[in-house]
C-alpha cells in the first residue's frame, strides 16, 4: 500500500473521544457506555468434531479435517487436559481446517451478516483479545511409521500440544508465514490422538502476520486463527523435503530447457542409513543413492550433466493467458531404505523464463519467454475473514482473464497453494510480496504504522521468506517477489531475505519495493507508487507524470467504484442508501476506516459537476457507472498506448484494486458478489486483444494490437455526434497495419474544433478487418469543456481538479427503445445465453451504455457470469449479439431471463429460454 498520514483529533473528555471513534469507524454516533452485544449461543455439539483418519502409508500427508474452538476465557481446564484424547469439548464451536476464529463463529450464525450495514462494527473486539483454543482429533492405526505435524498459517502465534504434552511454545511458532514441522512420533499412540493449538491474538502492528490498513473495515478478531492446512505426515527413517525443479529455458529460441531436480534427504533415525532416491518427470527416469549419518540432512541433485534426458528438446513452454498455452510438468520422487518406501514427494512446475531489467528510463520491464510484456493487473484481496473457497477464487481468476488482465498483485495475504495452482492453470501471473504499513515495514517506514523490530523478529522474517520462496518457486504463474511495499528493506533485512531466496534456488526477479525506492543490493525498484487513489478525470492518465501512463505503477486508480443497485441493496439499509446519494460528506462505513478515504466527497463533487446533480439513488448509480466506465477504460488505454513509446514507455499498471474482500464502495473492478458494472466493462473494453481507442491528450485515434501476430488491412472510422444523434464529423483511415505484442498505430487525429458540435458530444470508433467485419467498437462521451487539473497541488492520493468537463448534455438524450431477444442452451452444467439487442427508434438518437443483466426467475442476478461484451452503445438500426456463460446451477432451478436497461433506455426484462 502507501504512506498515509494519520490525522489527530482532540476532545475534552474521554467519553467524547470514544464516541467519536465509534463514529469514525462505523459511520454512526455510538454510546461508548452501551454494552456490546453478546456472542450468540450455539447449540452444544451433538457429536465430537470430525476425527481425521490418518493413513499408515509412508510418504502420505493427511490434512486435519477441522477443529473445535473456544476462547481461553471460557476454558478453565489445563492445557494437558484440553489436548488429551477424550476431552469433552462441550459448547465449543466447530471450525473448518483453515479458519480464523471469527470465520468459524460466522459459519454457525453467531453474528449477523458482517457484509451488511454496520453489522461488523457491532461484533465486540473484546472476545478476541485473549487466546483461543483449536483442538482436533486424529487416528493412527499403528506407530511403526514416523508421525510429523506440518503446518504454517498460524495468526499470530501458538503453543502446540499433542496428547497432553507441549511440543512447541508460541515463541517458536510465530508469524503467519513461517513453516513448522514437529516430530511427534514419540507421543502418538494407536487409536485416537489429539493436537491442540492455543492461538494468540493478532496485532499486525506488532506481529509479522497480516493486516488490512485502509482496504476495508478490519475484522474484530484481526484474523487470529489457523488459515492453512495442518498436515499429519507419515514416513520411514528418511524423509524427502524441499523437492523442486530449477528450470533454464533457452531464450529466445525456446528450443531447449535444462531441468535440475533438487531435494533434501533427511535421516530422522538414530543410525546411519543408505537411501535410494528415484524420480520421474514424464517418461524421464533418474535416481541415485545417498549415505546419511544419524540425523544428517543432505541435498540430492539430478542435473542434465548426470541425466542427459533432463535437457528437454522442444519443451512445453508455459505462457500467460492470451500468449499461449499453460502446460505443466510433474515431478515425482521416492526414497527407499532397504527396498522399502520411506517417503515420497510430488511437485508440479512449468517451464518459462522471466526477466525484469530496468529500461533506459529506469522502469522495470518484464519479459516472458523473451517477449516484452506490459503488466496489466489488479490488486488481489482475499476474503476479509480469510475463508478459502476454491470455486470463488477460481471465479475471480476467470474474471481477471475475461478482463484481459495478465497479472494480480498480492500485497501480503499470500493465498493458499490452491490459489497458485489455479493461477498456473488459467495463465494468470502473480506478483506476491510483503505488505506495507504494518510490522513488516516497521523498521524502515519512519512514523508509519508498525512497530520497530526486536532481535526476535529478524529470524521470523527470514524464516517467512524461506518458507514462501520454497512454496512459490515452482509455480510458473509467480514472476517476482517484492520484498518491500511502500518502503525498501534496510541492508540487514535485505540480506536476510536474499540469503533465504538464494538458499531456496529462487531464480526469478526480486524487487526491492513497490514504490520508487532502492535497497543496498538490489538497487532501484523500477516501480512507482505515485497514486492516485481517489477521483481524477480520465485525461489524468495520459499525462506522463505522477500516476500517468509512464513507467510501472504498482497500485493506482481513481478510487471509488460504486457497485450496481443489486449489490447496494444487499449491503446497505434504506437509510444508508439514501445517505449515499444525498450526502457527499457523510462517513461511508463501506469505503474505508481511513480519514482520508472515509467519504465520497471528491467523487461526488466530480459526478455532480460533470453529469449533473443526482436526482435519486437510481440516477446516482447510473451516473456512477458512466463515470467508472470512462475512467477505468482511460487508465488501461493510456498505459496500453504508451507501452511502446520511445521515451519513458509505460511498462506496467496495477489497478488498485481488482476486487474487494468485503462489500465495498471503492477500489474494485468487480464487487464482493461478483457483479459487474462500469468499472468492469471499462477495463474489459480497454484490454481487447485488438482495440481501437481515443487519446484524451491529443485527440488521436489509435489501434493497439495485443495479439502476437501483426494485423493488416484494417479500417478505422471515427464519427462525432451531438447527444441527439446529429452527425457532425465522419473520418476514416483504411489499409492500416499494426505490429503485434502491444504495438500501436495512429489511424487519424480528430479535428480540434468541429462546426456546430454540441458542448457534450459522442464519439463512435469502429475498427473493421480486411473483410469488412467489425473487430472493435468503442463509444466515448466527451466535452469541449475540458477537465482541468491543478498539478502543483498534487498529494499522495490525488491531483485536484479545478474545472470539470461538461457532460450534462447527456441528460437531454431522448429515451430510446432497445429490442431484446434471448435464447439459452445448456450442456454439462454450463449454460450459454445469447442476447441480440437492436436500437429500434424511428429517430436518430443512440442508446448509451446499454446494460444486460442475466437474472433468475426471482429477478436476482445470476453470478458469476462472463459476457462477451456489455454496456454497449447502439445507433438507430444497429444491433449487437452478446453471449453470457455461467453455471446452470446458479439459476436455482428457474428459467433464465435478461434485464435490459441503459442511460436512456427504460428497464425491461425478457425471457431467455
């Protein structure tokens, strides 16, 4: 994230201060003396928590199926009793295998929906200021094998017990990302065994864990819990650990790839052993023996020098989505002692090459398999309560591909392994790194949030880096690690991180920070963090300064992103909906806990000045969709056009953010419920594979080709209209050619003035191929009155606007009927609805931002859904055919319908059977 000054306030009494704090965090004035609502009672568990059946086979890993949890304030029994088999955990709450405390309580209905209104603020924080017990039983049929507990993801620290005995204290099990393996063989007995974690409260300002800062209202438990699997490993005397493959692809030929296999063989017994280690990658087989003294660990290596078959000819190369396929290889290793399997290891990996040097302008330029790539991405947010839902994660990743994005940045909140496996399969690049403004940068961030490090923090940070490097290195979707966010590490911290990365065979770029800072060894980051984070006009993005389209902007957007009416009605009460459009100065609980971003005042002022004062909630939302479409489109279009500029080219942009972890009013291209509005379809339009666009800075009409192959024989046409459809200008350029890989060509430049053109006007751009087929269409609403930016008064979060474009003429557009017909076909659990829209007016007015929503029989949006296009503009007599793909089950047994509406088109719903 980014540096944020914390404003100070002073009241005469402590009571007044508490009341003000309640107002700042909830948007409502609260009585500080009012009692907190009690935790709802949950019916006593009728049966013990599910017991995990652990395999006896060597080389197996079994995740614990779940936990029973309870506050230590309510448990008076000793740790030895709590962690012993047969303990009666009456009244404890069930929790999943990966669950924060609050996630478990929400799952059993202990609190009202935290995504609606200010319900989250009503959950008492005091319940989470003491440790909580996590308890789970597992069975072992025999004790001939060694048994080990393998885990990470403890937030923030935990004392660990097995069968009544402490096996690790909290001082050793601390930090959300540290990896732990505890040998509990001596304690495990045949039959039922118990493992218990006494999890300590989390404080991201004091602990190397996770925090939220100003993304959303933070969860009252601050995510304390266990958020990754706890594995029970079974094995023989020799364990295989840290198995991985280091790949070296020949670039640019891609003709060969060298694979080097490494793993650590560890003798867990008290006597010397000889182990045979064999492996396979596809049809390639290899192996060897390793002699290990008692408790010795040695690295085994297989390289092309010893195994020529590990030099692949014509390797299957992994590419980001849109650039090629996403093939993966599998590594399997087995360790045997005296012919008996002792342990196994499996790892998937991809073959690809990533380079990210600094260009001549000092910006970081990524190259994938030898080809330069403009990073077009968004900031990823997990669920606020860190609940893992594979299908929900996959739905969001598919949205990223649908939008034409190629990258997601994970600032902290490094998701479970399944996330990266999905990213590998779908071709979505990831930029993981440590988060800002918490303990992670406390040593180097001056007066920002996060305590200074103590001597105990350095080994935790290094262990965290080692664990994440080992976990992420084989995923082809991972292309870097950012060891700093707003601030770069100092020399000591950087050395620890780099040593850990080197030991893990990390062969990807390491970046010192996400801002324009340097570290002693890595040097300049090649990135900038210049904002904005709040409203700026579309023309802002074309200026080659601050957050404009030059260099690599690691996090930026025009801030607020008002969801659809469907989502707003799910997340806000009628009174809050009324305040949303009536009162720009109102504190909006669903925007941010930050004083800087607490209201929508900047956004609302621009909306009213440019489009006209909203007349109601529906009018506010429809104007918001127009504003968000034009702004997000301009952001990605500016970076896309400037990617191949000869001076200070744009090399990357991360829209802040891609999604939100809760029901939000800002920083999102898609909302919590996966609904789509202007921001989503503005991004989708801008990132088309072959795209025609307008330049706000120079009135150019440009064709950008994101395909690999050159395109020839294109024709670009630009037409200007008054809002009533009166034609004022028509220009075209034929025989256009544009190279591939993000190249662009300027087709024509619109005249500076057009006789008779209205102050508010429309621009229609159409690109056709050599056969006359339309391949790109883009509609703009513009003004002869330009937005005026006050650059000298730029702050870290926005540049003030002193004059606004006049788009109020859009209000004069006559209502336009749009006919709609729709059909649906279903197969294999997937449905495709095809919708044809036609502007049937007998006048000349176009329909603007015509939106199609797929709804079920109750009128609720069917989500997720992937549209071929949406929010389109149609001139009289024009028609367009759109397709929507979705899960048939999301219709909930009803017939599909489509709801059509637009800026100047009345809402209607038609069947789609």
